[in-house]
C-alpha cells in the first residue's frame, strides 16, 4: 500500500493557474506536466491534481491524469474527488484518491479500488477527525488552518490549536491545509503534523501564478523550512 512521506504536499490547482474550463486546461497540458515535475523536483512528497471547475467525469480530467501518470513522477499523484476516474486507469502503485466530506464513503472506495491505492479524506473539525478513524484511510487533510481564497465555500478556520488537537486525536497521519505560507511551515511541523499541503505558497498568488521554474524554487524553500 502506498505510504505518504512526511513533508510538503503540493496541490496542483488549475483554478489557481487561471485555467478555469476544460478547453483552457487541455490547451495547457504541457505546462501541467511542467508544474507536476517542478513539484517533485522541488522536493514535494506528493502532488494532488485539483480541477474544481470541471465536473466529475469530465474527459479532460482523465486525459490530465493519464498525462501525469505517464511522467513517472517519483512521488504519489492524488486525484481530487473523482473516484470514478480511477476505475478507468490501469493505476500504477503511486496513484491515489483524495475525498471531501461530501464525496462517496471512503470505505466503499477502498473495497472497490483495493489496498494498494492511497485514500485521503478532508476534515474540518475534531468531530470529523474522530469519525474518520478506522475507515481504511491513509491520511487526513485538516483545515483550513488559516483563511484561504482557494475555496469559495471554505469551512471555519481551525487555527494552530485546532491542528494540534486533530494530530492528538488521530491515529492517521494528518496533513495541514488552508492558507499556509512559507512563514507557517516551521510551526506546522512542530505540531507533530505529518505534512503541510500548499497551493498559493508554491504556485503563486491568485491572478499572478509563478512559472514552473519559479514554482520549483518556491517548493525548495518550503521543503527547506520543513526540514529545518
């Protein structure tokens, strides 16, 4: 079964890059490859593909995932939300799934996808963390730690105290997420958290995304801060 290393978890968010529909995403496939490669080369422990503006089952999602799996990334590739998509892949061992609270039950997908794929679940409060224990998951996302512009329907901010409580309550590795910047990384690692998920901190600000080379440099800084 895939195991998630400790460190910086890169979310490759097509909305953040300004690619907000299927035609825009498909026209930037080569750049998508470059960003995923930049994350891995910069030291990220995983890459999650997030295309929130595309409906589940959109063929462009499948095409994007197929391209990224063909890259042979040395780190896991997690598909956000679209569990059905994984059934269309001859999934290599380093492809997994990240689910939200309103997605299908993780245990049912574990039965359908088998033990070799990693499955993560977003949680936003302590009750959800406790409820997720024993559900055949590999890790929990927890947050938002800070306010974030990456989701229009973001849950209430948990803060660092909420993160520490989640880490204490969970037998599963916890990945912090939500508005995290370079200056937060050392404090996140000191909570006992397994990893920190970043979007803007490595892709750049909304409306002004970094180039793949700039993103790789930003990732290296984040990784160095975690290791320090």
